[in-house]
C-alpha cells in the first residue's frame, strides 16, 4: 500500500513540475502528462528516455491484455484498501478515495455482456 501512495504522490508532483517546464520545440510549456510529453531533464534522468519508453510500452501492453472479468477483482481490491485505510484513520482513506482513478477506468472499459449483445 505504501508503494501505491508513494507512486501517486510522485506522479502528482511530476505532473505539476513537468507542466512548468518550457517546451523548446513549439514554445509554451510541456503537458502535465510527464510520461507522454517528458521535459528534457526527465529524459536525461531516465537513461535518455529508455525508462519512459519502457513504462509507456508496459502500459500499452497492459491495456491490450485487459480482461473485463478482472474488473470485479480490481474493484474488490480497492474496497479492501479503503477499508484498511479507514481502520487506520479516515484522513488517508478520504485522500485515497478522492485520488484513485480505478472507478473511472472500470466504467470506461467495455463489458463482456455489452460486446456480446452488440455482436448478436
């Protein structure tokens, strides 16, 4: 759980930092999406962008291999995590519930039943 909280905190800070970096290619600033539009310093710090490309490829492969049947497992895991946090203190539980994107992602994914009914 600590790793997830740490990753989310780092992502939030990297998004804010990246959005403030000047874009030398087209003027303006880089996008907050530091993975898709990394500032030059991030590219240098990630072995000349190799780590970012690897993470992007891994995310794309995960999206391709998505199994709708796993949605219930993911939803249950989120519920478990929120219950544990609530048992510790309501403040981190409320923060995690507000920061999580699991619900949005699960709603955006097509369901097997919808695909079956459309095909029939």
